[in-house]
């Protein structure tokens, strides 16, 4: 399996500020993703983080609001900008990892970052 | 567009009972299907992954089945324990968008003593 770490685990931020979340994977990564989980809801894909190039955003998500970096294969950051109370959610990093003994990719998730905007 | 639905939304069972969670998806052109567990306020733990060519996967007390043609998967939990209490999420990776998982709405399970 793979271990994905995220930091911070939680934060309380003021309206108008920004929060940057870091994600580190300990295994051979094929792809990295960022998801949002709003209270009581399932997961929604924000974007696919591409190494060395701009992320691929899903409908409804834009780079100005959610800038993403991925400087190397196993590390990525998500920034949530110009925070409003509607951004209060859990943000999860995810990675597809190539499992050599099984010859296939499996997707793993980090523990999430719980963001509260006041 | 793939849509994934899970029934029931919530379930409460006494300890020791066997139970089945259901997942249905609208587009049968899938690459694989994955079951996850999420504890309150936590991330996701992968439980089982079924490739489109497979019918079922087993891990301990868990058994997941896949009927691709009918767009259904079930997660069977044998001899449930209080530690099984969590939200269970089904996610489908469609062939058209092989890199993206589409998540279901989840089933919140409570196993009581």
C-alpha cells in the first residue's frame, strides 16, 4: 500500500485569506489529485495535479481560486484562495500508485485537511 | 456522465449481523470499482478494488461483488463489529475518463452492541 501525508490536518482561517495544503506520497505515483468534501457530502474532484505543468481542473473549479503545484512526482500543494465560509470543507489529496506486485494502479487518499473559514 | 448511487444512505445493525451495502452506477463502461471506508473527520481507507474483468474480491470479513452489465456492486460484511462503524463509499473509474473516480453518496453504518 501507499502512505499519503497531508499538512496541516486542520486550520481555522479568516475570510479573505488563503490556505496552502501540502501532500506527500511515499510510493511510486502515477497521478495525483485533489478532492473536496463538503459537510455531509461525498467527494468531488477539484483537479488533477500534473508534474511540472498546470493542473487540469474539473468543471466549476478554477486556477485563480485553487492554484495547484506539483514540482515533483510525489509532492503537491493546493492553495485555497480568498477564503469565504463556503470554502469550509475537508480537502483530500489522492494518488494513483503503481503496485508492482499486482501490476496495476490503485488509488489512495490522505487523511484530509479540515478547513473552517470564519 | 457517470452517476453512482448507494443504498441505503444509513444503516444500523446489532453486532454479529451480516449485512450488504449496495452501489449502482449508470455507465457500465468501467475500468474498475473501489470500495472505501471513511471514519468521521478522517480520510479514506481503500478496502477492496475490483477490476472490470473480475466478479468479486475478498478481504477478511469483506466481500465485494461486481455485475458490470447491470451496473451494480455489493459489499458484504460478515459478522459485523462495532469497529466497522463508518461511512462506506463506492467509487467507479470509467473507461472514458480512466484517471477519475466518481464517488457514490455513501452508506453510514452503525454497528451497535
